[in-house]
C-alpha cells in the first residue's frame, strides 16, 4: 500500500455537513493540520469527497 500525507488547506466554514464530518473523520479540522494514511479505497473515497479542501502528497 502507498502512504499519503493529507493536509487541510481550506476552511470548512459554509461547507455542507457531510464534508465537515469527512474532514473530522480524517482527523483534520484546522488549517495546516496533517495526517498520514495507508491509501486504502475507503481513505481514497474520503479524500475525493473533500479534495477541494485538502492537499495530498505521497510519502
């Protein structure tokens, strides 16, 4: 599996509740907060849902 670092780069203010919950479930919530994940299909789906709020880089 590939490892990726997900960093929140935009705020969730005025975003739909589902996107806020997805950001929370990724362990983010504040701008510039990062987490590392194994790139599973579930994580990839969550990243795709909030791709406009986060940046993703391979490790």
